[in-house]
């Protein structure tokens, strides 16, 4: 069943629930595997505070192969509580993802994940709304433990559940698994907020709300420039060696490369023109604004940031990550990036595919619409859930009520 309320009816229902919209207590649950999910959380937190709401807790999935960056812990301005979470285990040479190792790690640590489910449930049971940035344990725990707190799921990945895009999925068996995983993260959510490069129609049956990207604070105040260097980022440090090898053949090109752990994780032993940096959001954005071009794993958030600056992008999906293949395809669809591999770097650098000024301006206007829309979806989740709480809490499937 879809819920469609006019502004007038929403106001009438809000007045029937005294004090509901004045101050909401919000909890975030963030998948720690992807840095983009953390960036989205950092972008949403001040929007909620500006609307008069309170972010009371932030739970972040933590893996043995990734750290929770200091910039996130400091920037979110709320208590951060890590929990053991599934991870994509790097494969040979620390480049792509090993499916077998990932499944083995998940099997071995399954008792920890069960404990994490109870941890999330207990930490969020007294808040008004949970915002889930694509964490699977949060979604599954809501089913198993029958959470009575409304939730809103936020991620770019939900866009690939949209009927206009589903027919572009490749690799049927693996793609079906990934889409099932995606749906699991949003279990029993009032809405799936699908962050998108462009506007698509909301999809009633699946509860999809198509939303502009959530870009980090301060991005719109920065002016892009071309200082001649290539900026790189990789989820796994092994990819840095491919970039270092390319730079050794092009010593005239300065490269700045970001990776978790910085030089402690990756030391290419190259000349002074190859600079390795630990993850730092402000430093990365400054380098992105000043680069000539960007090459990185096909994460949605970094491509959006580069598109906002009008930078040429070579999006290289991390091997074994089907969703990044879809991300790269989606970025090509709107003219935000060129999908490829490190083998394409020569042709990319020689003929940089700059997005058109019209495409960049259209994207910037789309991004500006995000703040009021995302806050409204979260507020409406609480409003509709609370106003019909008695009926909803006795229903078989809370996920049946959608917000469009």
C-alpha cells in the first residue's frame, strides 16, 4: 500500500501528533565498507540539525580490513559506536574482492554479526527514527527482532531496483544476489531513498523515493581549478601499484593517491611526483577541486563530487564488486564518467572526456534540491508511522507502508 499525502493533509496529521515534528531523536546506522556511505551521513547530519532534530547516536560497521576514519568520527558530531560487520575481503595482490575469502570470513564471524544485530536493536530502540545507510545487519535485525522504530534506508544502490534501470544489470546470477542483498539492507523501512545522478520517477510498488545526491558540506563553496595533476583513489591498496607503474612511464605527471592507511598501507617507492595520502575528507576535496582529472573506484559519492567540479573521471570498478559495475554504467549514462580499467589510463589522459557545461550545471541544480527533500522524507516517516502506530505495530509487514 502506498501512502500519498498532500501538504495540507500532512499538516493536519502532524497537528494530531503534538510535538512530533519539533524535535526528532535520530540514529544513523552506516555501512563502514564504503566511504561514500560515511560521506552521505556526514552530509545529512547538519541538514537534520538545521531542521531542529538531534542525531543521538551513530553506529558504524567495522571490518578487520578497514578503519573508521578520524575525519568521520570528528565530523559527525555525535557518539560513534562501532560493531563487527561483514566485509569484502581483498583478493590476490590486495586489489579486487575474493568471493571465497569473503564468504569464509562471513561464516567464521557469524556469531559476531548476531551480537551486532542485538547491539543495533538495543541502541536504536529509544529513538524516533533510524536512518540506515545500507547496512545489512541493521536490515536483517529489524526483521528478526521486529523493531518498532520507523526506518528510512538511504543509498545510491536502491536506484538499481528502479524498473527503468533493472534491465541494464549484467551477470544474472551474481546480479540477483547483489539485488537481494540490497533489498535486505532496506528491510522493514518506510522508504528506500535512491540517491541518483538525475531525476527519475518515484516507484510506488517498491517504495523508492528518487533523491539528489547528498554531497558533503562546503563543496558548493569551492571553486574548481586545473593544477595539472592526476588524482587517484582506490578502495584496496593493490591498485596503487598500477597507478604508480603508469606514473613511472609519465614522470612529467604529478599524481596524488588516496588510500586507507596512506603510506603505511602502500609505499610504491617512486619519485617525488607520486604522493600517497591517508584518507582525509577535506584534503581529498581540495585535491579533487584542483586536479586535471580523477581516477578512482566506481563509488557513487566521489564520482558525484568530481561531476560537481566538472572533472574528467575514469571510473574503475573494484574487481568482484558488481554494484560498482552498475555505478560506472550509471555514471556513463549521464555523462559523469568514463567506465574502464587502469589499462585505459593512457587514452584517458591523452583525450580527457570532460563533462559538458550543460550537464554539470543541470547536475548542480539537481543537487541543490536535496536538503529539504531528504529531511521531509525522514520527518514524514515518523509522522505516518506514529499517527497510525496502533494499526501498524500489529500488522504482519511494517514494510508495506511506503512514503512516496
